[in-house]
C-alpha cells in the first residue's frame, strides 16, 4: 500500500483506514495508545475500568475487519486490481502497568507489560484478515464469541510458544459477560419479581418499560444479567446496547449496536443482505436505505442523497424500531436492554421516545398480529 509510492499518496491511502480503526476502538470505549505507521495499539479496561473489556476489544476488532474489508485498495504491482483491505489483529488480556506521561505539550497514555508484548506477537503471527486472541482472552469471552481451532504461536527464540485462537464472530445477543456468574445470586427477590412480572405482561400483549436506578456497585448489572439469562432460557430474544460517555464522540452507538444485533438475528450480515430480493427484512424504501447506510453500504433509493443529516438520523432511529419489531413472533418477547443510560444523548432519547409510543400503543391493541411483536425495554442507569 505504501512501498514505492509518493508519501502524499501513501498517506491518502492509509489515513482513512487508520481513522476507521480508531473509530472502532472509540465506539466500544477503548483508548488508542499509539499510532504505529500502518497500525494502532489500543487498550480496553484502562484508564477507565470495564468489566467487559475483553469482549469490547473483540467487537472493535471485528468491526475493523468488516469495515476495512469493504475499503477498495490496489497493489503497486497491479494497480488495476481492487480488493478489500485485510488487517491483522492480536488481542491479549492480562495485567499491565498503565500510566500517563506528561510531555511538554500534551499528555500521553501508555501501557507496558508481558500482556502488551504477547498481543504484539499475536498480531505479527496473524495472517491477513485474521484476528487472533490469546488463551487468556478466550477464557474470558468464550460465552460471547465463536472461536476457531487452537493453535500455537511462537513468542521468540528463547520463549515457549503460546496458545491462541482465531476469532470467527461475536455473538449478537449475548456479548456482555455475566458478572460473577459462578457466585450464587442471593437477595433482590422483590426486584426479580418486578422484572419477571413485567416480562409476563409483555408476553400477554401489554408492552412494558422498566427503569433500573441505583448507586454504582450495588449490583444492577448482575441483576440484569440474571434476568436476561432467565428470559433467554425461556425462549425470548434479548438485544443489549450500551451508551458511552460523550467525550468519546461516538455517533449513535446504542442505536448502531441494537440495529446490528437485530439485523443479525434476521440473517442480515452485510448491506447486500438488505436487498429486497433477499427478502430477509421488510422495510420501507427509506428505512432500507438508512439500514444499508448504517452497515456501510451505498443506498440505492433516489431520495437518500438529497436528505440532510438530521433527516437521515431520524430515519435511522425509526428504522431501528421497525427492525426490532420484526425479530419476535407470537411465542417470544423482545427484551431490549439499554445500559448506562446516564450517558443518554438526544438520539438515544429520541429512540426511547419512539419505543415508548410503540409500547403504549401496542398495550392498547388486542389483535394477535400486533401482540406478537411487543417489547420489554429495560433501561439500566
């Protein structure tokens, strides 16, 4: 991509790709530590603690591979051949020394330790288009991802080889870990009854919205994890989305997350699957255009290019609601969990308003067709 090219041309090729990788890290709450020429190094779980740091890293890596795979590139030896960019990613989990270095003009955040070294070696060992995760990471994310066969990766001439696995995909409906799942869950009987009663009413055709509010550390996430585990075991569909702090500048993150999970449940894995000929999801032309744009495709609707940013965002929000309504059936309730809503922005607030209206209207209806697609929405504060 860069050898033998003019520096400006090389920069024009690499810069958008680097920005795409940085955006993927920020979308899932990570911190970019270094930009290394044609790659980046990022950390999850530092400087801000994240109980699901390993899964966030896997999601970010998967998004990089997906989006850069759609980026047209050509080789210096064959300029006429255009293909998607292929990246190598290594993910490892472990203890690191994280510190902020105060330079003359700006602070720099860095991490050091064996975990960083192993991640770098995994990156070097990965083939183009492959994401390698260490055994330490695999043990944390095993319930949330699909992994390939175990392989052995050399760390150096004088060091033993380390086991690693290829990341195939992140499961759409259960990507957050169950906090302290091995510890017996005690107490919270009243709260569990309230949530289960709301789920039962939603299953009978009365839409429900529940707000969980409380101080940090009192067990809100564990309570929600126990609830969605029971709801999934009963055959219901769970979609989870997380809000991010405003300083991360991530546009529409919960909406994007919820929409992609719902589309995956409908069999939509790329923008091409949204074609009317695929017949996987029923959307109005403009909602189809919004979903196509969200998945990185080029909308074919003639009205889309003339729409402004505000109109496109409103269409994206309403398209998300339409997609969520289609993933249930008469035997299932769609449980949408919105987490960390104290970071709510205007877009998420609008989505909650739209869902509130749909839930209220559905609770007034009595036809089985409408009852089959009711939603229970949990807002975790």
